[in-house]
């Protein structure tokens, strides 16, 4: 199966206002317009489309960075633009409600948050020039209860990504695989690794290398917190959860 286009369909009770805002204000090119069944529809070209899937903790983290509090609902629409300050002011003049002004994020973009017509919450983001180096507070990293994540591609042309694991006894990721190698540095505690058909018990002070495309996972089988660093050999995480895994 090949996906050729992603189209976001929005039912807009304020149709005329929404069309004026997104077509004329934001500048989305009109591709087609139809009338049928007593109603109207307009298709607008929004450039390259991507689908960003996030879990609730990461969605809350993004809201905290961009706005300072949890504000977005189930759907938020993000547009990449050239000048976040100018575009934000322009769209406020066009009728949007400002939720948060342009703010520099830890991943080097300038993001603002708006409430637009058709009940859509909007992010405008401007990609900033990457610095030669960066210092990031742990609290600004994408994180869950048991791990912090560093995505290399979001910090520049960094060809690897990192997960800082801190998990309690009995916990660990379900079996999965990656198309690149993964290196685990066990810093404290004990982990039992499953690498293909092999089971390995590893204590602090050891390194485990997982080859590309080999199913693997690990569990904290010690009596205290497990801390390890997992280095992924790619600028973005690519994970295939295996059948029977609850993590996918």
C-alpha cells in the first residue's frame, strides 16, 4: 500500500470566516472548490504534509514549552513558516486569538500558538539556524516516567539519538527492533537483555551491542533502579514493535 497524500478534513461551522483566514490570511492556495447537498467544500494546498503522533506526556511537554501550561486538545495543526513573529502578528490581525507569542524551543525552532477559525489550535513554527553546540536542561527533553529522549536530528545534523533510561525493578521495553544498531551502556543496577534467541544478564559497568534488525528488549531484574544509556545509530528513532508487544 502506498499513501500518496494526507488530507486533513475539518468541519467548520464558521465556513466563510475559516476560508478567509486559511486561504487569504495564511495564504494557502485554493486547489478546488465544490458545492453539493446544500453545502460547500474547499481544498487548500498546505505544502508538504506529515502526521505527528504523540503520547499524552509528550503533548503536555510541548504545551509546557510553547505555552507554559496544558492547552491543546486531541488535534493541533502546525504550519512551518519563514518568519514566526511576522506571521503571528499577521494572523492575529486576520482574526486569530493569540495563545502564546513566538518562543524559542529547546529543539531550535521559534513557535507561537494561536486559536484559529474552525475550532483549530495552531502552532506556527520557524526553524532556526542550528548552533554549533547546545546545552539542554533534562526537564526540556522529551521524557516519560522512566526515560528521557534526545533526538539527534532535532539538534542539527547529529547522526544518532539517545535514550536515558531510569526504570524500576520489573520494568523495561517490550521486544522490538530497529534498522540500525543500538548500543546500551549499563551504568547502575542489573538488566536482563533478550538479543534474538540469546538471554544475557548484565550488571553495571558493561556495554551491550544490539545489531540492526535483531529483535531485542530488556528488563530491570535487579533490586534497585536501573540506569542505562541507549544510543541509537540514527538521527531519529525508528522502532518496530513485535507481535505480542503491548508497546506499539
